[in-house]
């Protein structure tokens, strides 16, 4: 899977590494700002409060 | 090893390619990579819950603090706490400071205890008393993540001050005697200088651990739902044990005094350290 993704990246190895790092950062940012907050809303509500 | 694999290659020879992985090898590799990816995402989720939400809450607290300061400009002063209109959910309502948990342990309290409210900081249970007024000023807060405002709630000793600042002044509460101290309070810890004037309240310990269904702890008189309030109490609730929502850690306090915000007057001595 990752080997195939690597072959999709264009340019020399240095450029590929830079693009891979950018792509990984973008995925982490997406997880932290969109996916995880959405997942949180599906968890048990009111986990510290009563009622 | 055979002679063929160990001898040096001639200049015109090409190294033999390793055998191409068969279909099973490829599937195993894909499965392994997917499992590793799932593991990394789970680790990232833990990082998000425990640390990243702290940064988000710090940002929200900053905004709430500025909003609270703006709302206090020009607010009428009073010698004693007076009831105000119930604030809208999510609105910053007061500032809670717990000096014994360290310098800077000060949080803007917002109205409401929904998931979204508690992302900003501690939340005031809607319908419970306002700070300093008769009844029970009840506040919920996270213990892990989202700033973890009540992470160290279990370390609060009896008599520890809990200061709630509003537009009108500072309501200084003190943590009530713990259950194991009540019987010997008069001859034991009750004699400590910081505990002067504080007495146990029957049925309301300084700290208790209950199930999430024990909503009576935030009643006007804790653990006695329906009873008319005789004094001004504070109740702080959080999850227990850490990293679990199985139980609730509850801290109760009683109003020691109210320090009005008057020109030339200062904040309570408890905030000086």
C-alpha cells in the first residue's frame, strides 16, 4: 500500500520525501480538526456531568 | 551456501532479482500495513484526547476570559451577592480559582454542562444556585483532556479555599470536612487556623465518590433532594477514576464569606499567593 503511494509521488527522492511529509501532516491535521472531534460526539455524552 | 551465490559477479553479469512475492505475501503485507495504520490512528486519537484538546481549551479559555472581563465593565456593585438573570448556555459566568492546586489554577466557568460547554472549561449546572447565593453552586469539569481543570480535585484537603469571582465580588468557599474527619473535627483538624469557623454538615462530606446516577449530590442541599437550602454551598464534580467515566468524584464546600468588589477594596487574601 505505502509502496504504491510512494510510486505515485513525482520527482527526485528529496522532493518525494518532502511531499510525503506534507501529505502526512495534512492527514494528521485532518484527523485532529475534523475526524476526531466528530468521533468524540459519538462517544458517551456528559462523561463528567450528572443528568 | 553454493558457489554460485557467494562468488563475485563478473562485470558483464547482472544480479538475479529476488523472486516476486506471490499473492498471499502481498495480502499479508497489505493486512500488516492496514493494522499498523489503525494502530497509528488510535495512538493519534489518544494524543488528541489527552493533549491536543488541552490546547483547544486554552484557546477557548482565553476568549471566554476576555468576554467575561468585558461583561464585568460597568456592572453594578453590591455588598452581598445578588441574583442575576440566568445566563445563556455557553456564556462565561464566573471565574473559579483553587489556590491550593497551584498558582494559575484559575478557570472561567461557563453556563451549562454539555460536551460543547465543557470544551471551554468547567461548566455551571444550569438551575443550580448562582455563586454566593443560598443553595448549591454546582460545577462540572473534565479530569483528563480539555484542560483537565479538575484533574487534581482528589487532592483537595478539607478547609481548602475555593474562590468564585463574579462581577459583584468574590465568594470564598471552603472544602467541608471529609467523612473520616467529621467525628473528631472539634478536637482534630478543626482546630487548624485555616479551618476556623468551619463545621461539618450532616450528610455533606467534603469529598465523596458516587455513581453517575447519584444526581442528589448537586441538589440545593447535597444528598437531600427537595430539602430547602439553609446555606450557600459549592459542589465540584468530575469523572473518577482518571481515564474512566465509571464514577464521579465530588467535592463539597460551604461559603466562608463574600468579599464585595468595591473601589479601593482588594481581592481576598486567598488569591494573594
